[in-house]
C-alpha cells in the first residue's frame, strides 16, 4: 500500500502556505484526478472478484443515453489504463456523480434546474 502524502509537511518544507483544495475539471489533469480517486478507493472484495469501493452499499438502476454510455466507456478505458485497474463504466459514473454532488451547492443546483426548465 502506498504511503499517503502529508501536505502540511510538504508545504512547511517548501516554506509555503496551504490555501485550500484545487480541483481539476476536465481534460488531461481531470482524467488523472479521477484515476487517482479510483486507485485510492477501489479495493478487491475479500471473496474475490472485481475491485470496487467498499463504502458503496446502495444499488440503483440509472438510465443513460447511448451517447453518454459510449462516452463513459471511452473514459473508462483511459482511467483504467492510468489507474492500472479494471474499471467498469458505471463504476466511473458513480465516482463522477459523487464528485459532482459534493461540489454542487444550492446556487448551482438552482441554476441547473432553471437552465433545464427553459
């Protein structure tokens, strides 16, 4: 298991000040951020099988358009190669939903609803 980075110690060594978290949105760095998330969270089950996030206990059916599913499949190949893990499209979708839900505030949610109503 890889050791975790102590960001406070790194900042002190660089004589820097931690100002907050920076999140990548899309593109090359966004893909690497998702790959790092997959590596950090996915663990093989004790009974064997495909690696997954052990905290995922709820299972739901989610409908996708063929275009969205194709995009998820494309992204899954890239993320899987970067993370060096077998990742399924809906596992990637679950991570993307969690990240988006955590980052979205009340104002963004209201703006999203208004955009789709008009």
